[in-house]
């Protein structure tokens, strides 16, 4: 049984959601935990954490607050099928068969839409990898600073 138009659109949406979820683990990197190995007070730990935040940010050029507020994932442009159908109908009308031209234009628009979705997914994966690498570098520097101040970092 062939899926109808609504089912195909649903599958396209599902593919876009799955592509977004595929990059989520890289973005969900968690801050390491610092244990006060030398009996530091909660107030001292908070002060040390702030100092190490600033130092790690200066050393790496990465600000975790800005990384968390990164722009939303790229999305494929919509409307390629509609524009393709309109262009195809115009070409078909010139050739004498607007209906056939619209059908060909719709297919071409669908191909362009799939390519656009793939490009958006690839851009999202690259952005997630870059963010993950930057955060890893930041957390490494933050951990070194906290260890230097007498904390066990895991």
C-alpha cells in the first residue's frame, strides 16, 4: 500500500525530528562535578567555581552561557513543491500540457526539499559537533582550575 500525501508529509516531519534528536547528545554535555576534597565550605566552593568559570572562559574563549543560548537548529526551506508545481505548470502551459508540467514541477520541488532537509541536518550535526568540542575544552580548563584549588573533579 502506498502512503497518501499526508502520510508522506508525516514521514518527512518524522525524519526531521529524528535528525534533530541525532545531534542532541552532543549538545547535552554536562558539567563535571567538583567535590570539596579539602573540606571547603559551600560558600568557598561557589567562589572557586565562579573564579574557575572566568578563568576557563578566558583560556578557551568559550562561554557556556552563550553556548546554551546558541541559535536553534537549521530547518529546511518549505514550499519547494508548490513553487515547483507553479513553475512546471507555466512551462507545461507553454508546451501545451499545464497538468503534466505541474506534476513534473512538483516532483522536482520534492527533490529540492529533500536535499534542503539533508543540508539542514548536516549543518545541525556540524554545529553540534563544534559545540561539543568547545564545551569539552571549556570543561577541561574548568576542571584543571578546580583541581588546582583542591577539589576532586569527575
